[in-house]
């Protein structure tokens, strides 16, 4: 799934602001950014626009938008206006949806969700679905250059773009794939993941493979699942850090562990995840605070709404006393009390004892849902000789310290990370 747009440095990339305000005009959008409307005719300025985004950099202002036809649907053309602030000159272009872009695909998708500047190029990110974008690439004069099936996650001063591939939104798994694109020669090279896999990824693949083998072929046919353990669920965790000097980046990936769990643990996460999370990190040495009682009560009400009370009670089948306490609490949940601490302790004084809550905590505990992995890559401008390291985040921090990602990209640390 896609994260928010990420930026290398404010000096290179200004904040891109999406907007879909109903009834906005081009004049409104310019005024909101403090851009003078001189040089534009009144008919253009007072035309309503929709589904637009803005790039407001020190030297240029760019807006990508659709003329609002009033029908609630995006039109067949995308308008992009560029204002060169120092020269006070406007450049405008209109792109037709029916034209073909890179790989014979459409030039652009739907709403403009972001605009970035990469060297002498502008990247106009347009929405396809929550997991996919088409990024329109134009030069400094807004002449069409190419279209990427994905969205930029990092850029460099020379124009090099690091982008995440778009995904099928309703696919059985979602996983990060990243490539580098050089708009100067229109070359692509994939940088993540790479075979042969490094140990952390290979070990996770083998765990998923073992779990898949237990399910049997019939399960995968029934669930229309690809069954490929190498395509396991994973996703970005936070930002992508960059360093210009070595064309290097660092990012965190969260590997989803739930595909390797047994059925009982999956059931706990699916049905009681919110309640388990509220208790997981709480050190219970005394009667819990009011907030824990409140969260537990809300969790009980959620179980009732989902008709999951019997499934929840089954978790306590080896502890009859606790099971009966939970049963009475569930019955009481239908009344929506204002004070859950008073209600539960009124039902049974043992709800005030820490040992009861420790039992709940242990019963609902599951293995870690994700494995955090750090990836560091350098020399990305070299199509055939860039380098890559992947490690467990905890191991990496033990070796190089617990620091912000960007600090791992200094020359000294990079030289240690890539010791051969």
C-alpha cells in the first residue's frame, strides 16, 4: 500500500498540496499561494477547477488540475500551469487522457495527488487506486517525457527518481517493489527486492513457504491466492532517507508475520486485536487505571456487536473462574455503563485485582505482527554496480547505534555498512 509522498530535502522539493475544494477557481488557488494572476486572462482565472495539487518552490509554482465540468467526473484533459517566479512568466500545457504514455499506458490517471521537482523535471502523481498511481513526467517547459506506473519516494538533484511500483489493490498480498528511473535517458532498473535474497528476507520467505504448505493447494484455489511465498505482505514503515553524495537511500520495511501464525493466533488478532493491543504494553502491578477498564468495556461491546462472545469465552475454557467473570461482564456490556471500573468491580470484586488483568494479557498475547527490517542502498546512479544491504533493524541498531535513518547515510557509516 502506498505511503504519503516523501521528500529528499526542502531545498530541492517544495511541499505539494492536494486539494479538491468544491467550487474552487484557478484564481482562488493562485491567491491561496500568493501567486499574482497577472498575465492570465479572466476567463481562465474564473473557471472552476477540481482534483488539483500544487508545488510551491522558491523559483517555480506549478499547479495540476482538471476543469470542473460540474458533473462530478474528471474530464478528458489534465491542465498543468507553471509560473517562473523570477521571470514572472507563465507556461501552460493541456494533456489528453487518450494519448499513450510509457509502456503504451495512459499518460495519467485520476486526481492529481502531488507534484514533485526532480532536477529539470516535474513529477505529477495522479491517482489510480489506493495502491496505484500514474506519474506524469514533464520537462522544465512542461513537455511530456514519460509516465511511470508508480509514485516517487525519493529524488536527486541530477533528476534521478526512486519510485515504488503500483500494485493491484485487491490482490491477496501487497509488497514493496522499488526501481530507479533516469528521465535523461528513460532507463529503469529495479533495486528492491533483489535476488539472491539476503539472509533476513530469505529466512522470512522460508517461514511463509512452510505456512503455505500446511494449507494445501485447495485453500489457495478457493481463496484465489497466488501461493507464492516470495510475494509476502510487506510495506514501508515511515520515510525514505536520502544522501546526495553517494546517491544513497535508507528505509524501513515491515515484514508481515501473520501469514506464519497458527489459526488460534490469527483468530485473536482478527477478533480481539484492539483489546490485545491496549493490554500488550501495560505493566500490570496494581489495579489498572480507568482507561484500561474503558477500553476493555468497549472491546466487550464490539464482541457483542460482532456476535463473537462465544469465541472469546472459548479462550478461557481452561480457567472456569475467569471465564465466568468474562461471561457476566459480556452480559452487562449491553447496558453501556458510564463507568466501566465501577460496573465491573460491582459485578465481581476480583476485577480490581491485577492478577485477573495479567491473565487477560497472557490469554490475548500473540507473536509480533511484523518484523522491522532496514534497507540501505548506495550508488543508485550506477545501473549495474549499485549496492544493497538488508538487516533486522534491532541488529543494525546494535551495530551502528539507534539513530535517525538519515544519519546512517553519512560517509563513515556507509563505509562500515558496505564492508565486503
